[in-house]
C-alpha cells in the first residue's frame, strides 16, 4: 500500500492519508491544517479513501467526519465539502501568504 503524500502548490495543500493508521492520520491532518492556515493557503484537500473496511470499524474517514461534526477539526467559519473519498476545507485566511512549500516531512 502506498504511503502518505503531500502536495502544496502555494494555494491548495493536498494531503493523501493512505497508508497511515487512524491516529497517525489525525495527527498529520491537524499539523497540516495548522501549517496551511499559518502559511495562508486557501484550501486543504484531505484524501482519506472510501472506507471499504468492515462495518463498525473505525476508519480515517469516520474519524475525520466525527472531528468535523464535533467542531474539533475546524471552526464553523470554514466551508467543508465532503466527497466519497476526500474532504476539502476552504480555509479562513488570516495570515499573510508564506511561499515556503509545506512538505510531508514538516508534518509527519
């Protein structure tokens, strides 16, 4: 199975969580979200997969949805677009743009 990947084009950060455990994925997501906001990115796309595991088993997708619904991942001022295998967060940018690219090494 491929490992996680991260791409930052200066506007959108795309984080692919494949290959991580649920806890690792949550940690990397929080760290990536923080850096994306700090560096003034417009959006964060989180690829979590389609969760094809056994019913009732905690998955990255279910954990992210729980955090979103509880308000623990992002506040109400962020627009969230859910798709079958990803979530895109339109970030409320308050920081000036920092062109330094975010790398997977920075968050994992």
